[in-house]
């Protein structure tokens, strides 16, 4: 299975598991604070996106803040939360 297919599988599995176990939580927005390149920021994402982001970071052997910093360095949209969501969807 290719890397992209593995990531898609992880995201889909995570979303399915969350929807089955915690349907209300899966759609709830969770705000988390991160330090990106020494700068504190917060990101609001649905639980399924946080879970998928954690799995992608783990698969790549990096931390979530490191992955978000990578996404942040390439973004062309002012809203970091939106860019992270798009990254997760694109990774799938």
C-alpha cells in the first residue's frame, strides 16, 4: 500500500471509529494551543481532524506542532485551521 493510501486509510478509519464511538464529539470543535517556531498560537479543529493530524504526524515520525509548522510555512490562506483541514483532506 502506498504512503498516500495508508494515510487515507488512517484518516478514514479514525473518522469512522470516532463517529461510531462518540458521534457528538466527532463534530465538536476542539481548540488546542501549539508553539510553532517559538510562536504560540491556537487552532480550532473538529476531533476527527485532530485525530487524523496526530496519526499523520506519528506516521511521519514527527510531532503535531512540527507537522503544523510545516503546513504553516507553505500556507497561502490566512486561516491556519482551514489550511490544516485542507492538508488532512489532501493527505487522505
